[in-house]
C-alpha cells in the first residue's frame, strides 16, 4: 500500500546538514522529516510527511527532478501501511 501523505526523497546533496534538509522540505510544506543515511553505501533517503494527500502531491510535483546543488531529486510516494506507520520523529 502506498502512503498518500508521505514522500520518499532520494539524492539530496550529502553536503546539506540534517537541519538544512529538514528546512528545505518544510519550505515545501512537510510537517515531519526523517533522514536515513548509510556511510557504507554513501547514500541517503529522506521521508517527509505532509498534512494530507493534496499537500504531498503539490510537493511531489515541485520537488521531483529539482536540481539542488547539482543533484536531481527523485521523489515518490512512500510505501507503507499508512503515513502513521512511519516513525517520523525528529532525530536529535
């Protein structure tokens, strides 16, 4: 099942801090953001939850293929049982 209020964002620039990634996604309407990175694979993915499906759709259309510091973002709806199933608490 695809969550309609949560987006999966790939290819955010590794030079951005967690706070900068969160600020960027909140600028596009995200209410909660969680970044997951792997130093071994040198990649990261980010989940962003929005107030609802409409907000998520608008953000997806604006963010997908957006060039951020030379990195083209890849954005899609997150897979999961529902948006509530993602533990999107802010990481300190």
